[in-house]
C-alpha cells in the first residue's frame, strides 16, 4: 500500500492577523496557544489540529477553506 505524502498547506493566517492589527502574541492569547505556535502556523512549519483550525476560522469569521488551502497540483 502506498503512503500518501502530506501536501504543504497554504494559509492566510498572517494576512488576516495583520488586517486586524494584531501581533502574534495577541492572536496566541485569543487562541490559547503560544506565540511560537502562531509563528509556526504562519510560516507553514506546523499545521494546526482540526479543532484549532476551526477556532482560528471562527475568530476571523471566515470558513476554514478561506484560511487553509492545499496548493494546486
């Protein structure tokens, strides 16, 4: 059985955060995570868990698909 390779995820978290004038620390506090976690999500080094992705989407009042997308093949 072939293993599926994880695709890198493109996300709009940094852009949405900047639009609101929030620092990484501000967003981290609102999400209940560390600033380092926010940085890792924004730079693509860490994909958030599904519950955290939903929390981010709710916070930005956007559907998950608007924040996280797989790159085009």
